[in-house]
């Protein structure tokens, strides 16, 4: 029999071997993937709603693959991801996708099924000429960046596209229009980019949301504090037997008059509370992605205007906030590249300079690498949420003069066209 100390040490070695082997093989697998950048241009009069983009994200969920233990450990295989980006170079706004080359046909078929007159062309990375590492002394540019996370539990959806419709006035306010407008108004020497990295996931994480729904409904959850309930149920069981033997039938008669508690408190919930529960249940009924949402503003050092551009782009994302449900907030504590002092700007100056440099190097690495695992937190969105924050603007509800559009619609020649 192996002593406990040696058994623990052997188990720790096996665990370390498993993690190191998995990381090594997964890194080799990721490096073997060929990636391409695709630019999407839409027709001048795009009247398709965000539901079309929701169908695109639903089709792209086919990227998700269930790998066996051996494929994960020895082959390093993992579920791949893609990056959906809205980029403004001097005010000219473009839609860019970075995707594994093997899934190009999947993306094109999903786009053309919803946007038949769209145009997809291969392009280069708009950051290809930028240095891979950030050194403030030698860099001729300055930048700001951050990551946006969900404010509450992932089960709560953000403000969805339906929340921007005003049925009484028969109007629709496109939430992406604010983002496009901010990006269209930058100067020729500025760059403003919005990066949404997404990876399809399964429904395993939804098992933990049952506790949340029970709490919202006021239901008795048997799973909550399960170990505590199991411990206190033992003396309670013996006490019930003792009372039954001593008091006999009188205890049973008394128990008949005890009013049973309702399974839930839904009848006592307000209309707002009922709507929250319905919205959460509706959101959980859709397929989900893991996501990382990043923002980047870049300009020459002598023309860098963070005080103007940052509030504009952060304000544009406030449209997706719902006080009763969820929203998006910048990660001030970890990825915001310009941290503020807490007590004294003079005393904290050396620490702030170091912290700013570390955060900037990390964010620069994150944005250029477009990795789904880089950054902070575990954030999930369903297809409807993704379509709300990333879709082609709906005309005529947005000024799309600065948006890259299809100039001429391509179509196949007629079948009866004479040749020769």
C-alpha cells in the first residue's frame, strides 16, 4: 500500500504531466491552424433585421466539436473560435472576420443565405504593420484599450434588439448605429476598433442556472446548500420518529392542519419580476458562445485624444444595458490600460506607471493575438445577444455614408445567354 504522502506526490506529478502535455500539444495544434481575414461588404440598402445575423451565428455554431480524451491530450485538439470586428481607419468603417481557413465556406454560406447581395473578399490584417511588442519609448503611437464584460450572471441577457423597437411610434432605433457613428467621426490619422472573439460552447454551464431560476421564482431549491441540508436532516429524522412514538396519532392530526408552502411564489411576483424570469428562460433556450469583447483606440502620440474618443465609444455600448437584466461594463480593475490612483497621485506615480505599462502590453498582445482565452472572466452570450451587439446596420435607421458597401451587385448570367 502506497503511503498517503507518496500517493499525494505521485498524483501531483501525474496532474502536472497531464496539464503540461495538454498545453504543449494544444499550442502545437493552434499554431498549425491557418487563419484568414475576410472583409464583408453589404449592399447600400440593407433592410434585413438583426434576426438575419442571429441565423448566421446559429450556423457558425457548427464549429463546435466534441473531442475524445485522447484527441485532447495527445492531439491537442480544442474547439476553435473566430473574431468578428468592426474597424474604423480614419473614419472608414469595415466589417472584418478572422476565421480558420477551413471554415471559410461555412461563413460564406451562412452570410449569403441571409445577405444574398453581400460581398466577401480576403484581406490582410489591418494591424499587420504594427510591432508585436509595445515599447512606449520607441513607439511613435499611443493607444488605449479595455475589455467589456457582463455586469451580472451570464444567465441574464443584455438589452436585446427587440428592446429598441417602439411599437406605438412604429420606429426602430438601431443600437449599432451609435457605434458606427462614433467610428465614422474620427480623424484620418486615428484608428478605432471593436473586437468580438467568440467560441461555440455546449450547454453544460446551464446546469448551474437552475439555482438562479429557483431563487427568482421563490422556489424551494433542494440543491442549494445541499451538504448543509443533508447534515441537519439526520437529527430532524430521529426527532420526527421520537415525536411520532410519544404523541402518536395526535401529532399526525396536528400535522394535517399545517399549511403547506406553495412550490413557488410566482403568484406574488410583480409584472417586472415575471418579465425578468421569462427573459432569462427565453435566453437560456438558445445556443451560446463564450466571448471576449475588446476595444482599441490608437493615434500618433502628438494627436492622441483619449479624453474625447474613450467616452464616446464607451457611451455607445451603454445602449445595451438593461437595469433589470444585464449590460456590458469595461473591466476597470484588470484590463483598462490607464488605471487611476486611489489615494495620492504623487505617491502612487511609480506604481501607476508600472501598472499602466503592464496593462498596455497585455492588452496589445490580446488585441493582436485575438485569442479567446486571453483576458479576464468567463463571459457567455447566446446568438440573439451576439446579433444585437454585432450586425449590419439596418437602413434607413442609420447614417451609413462611411460604411464600406457593395458598389455593384454581382449576379450570374442568364441561362439562355447566347455565346459565340
